[in-house]
């Protein structure tokens, strides 16, 4: 089940990126129609309006919520080539939901009216993007019934899916170094367990030589083994 979902979402995300990039190629923008946003690490990002979409040129964003007890729960991570619509935000009018830069980022703010007017592929892309995000949210809900270690492992799965590019293969025996912003704290926010619990699990995976942790960077030593051993 997990391996199927992993491959499915990797393929869908890559397809989604291609949809959008092809759409942009066929749309003739006046440069004044696009606003470049440069945002520093840890800064809070304004939500897109209903009239715009955000295209992440580089960098990563986390979408999070502060729960009733004051804990931060991260819903998802968006990375280079991802897009974000107003409709993608679950509760865009609530002050407890926020977007935050995980590193220095650049975003293109693109008017939807221009994209829709000039691009016959726009409606297909919009529908596909909504479908993909709905499936991702459903899978997160599906996994949320698990407890303990499983939730930490699934947080790693979410991280790999968020970083999905054509260069990442789930069946690869190669190692994969996670970006520096993937910290114990962020894994805790994604998994809904304490930071100390995440640390214990990472130490356990280090002993099994599934992960390494050097200079505050986490490396998955064998992606294929990781999925087979931990997520089945």
C-alpha cells in the first residue's frame, strides 16, 4: 500500500510540475504582470489572494497550524516548482494557519486571470492540482491513525514526497541527503510526536545503519531499504 502510494504521488507531483511549466511556456506574460517575492528564512509569508497563484522558483515553505494547546502542526512542505493557490489553504481566514519560509526563497506571484485568459491548459492544470492536493491530504489523514514510530516514518515519507523530482527514485539503493531545514523539530511537527521522541527514533535508525546524522544533517542511506523495512 505504502509503496504504491509513494510511487503514485511521486509520479503525480512530477506530472503536476510539467503541467504548470508547459502552461507557462504557452502563456505570453508581460513581465509587469508577474511580481517577484524574495523572502528570508523563517519569515512568515502572506497567503495568496483568490486572484493569484504562487510559483516557487527556489526554496521551501511549510504550511502549518497552531493547535488548541499551542503546538505547531505542519501540514505539508512545498518546494521548488510547487504551486500554491488560495484554494489550497485549508483555513485561509484563520490566524492560526500560516506559511513560513524554511530557507531563503523566491516566489513568482502570477495573476490567475492572465493565466486563464491566455492559456487553454489552465483549467486542466487547476483541476489536476486540486485533485493531487486532495489525495495528499487524504493520505495524511489515513496515516494519522497510526502511532509512535510509524508516524515518524511516515513523516519521512512526506518529506521525500515534498522533495520529489525526476532525480528521486523510490526503488533506488542510493543514499539521499535531506536539506538542512529538515530538523528534529520539523519532523516532530509533521508526525505529531514530541521532539525527544523523534530524536530517539533517529538514534535507533542510526544504530541500524538506515540513517546517518552528521553535522546536523540527516541522510537516508538506502531509500529502497528504508521504504521496505520501515513502511510496510
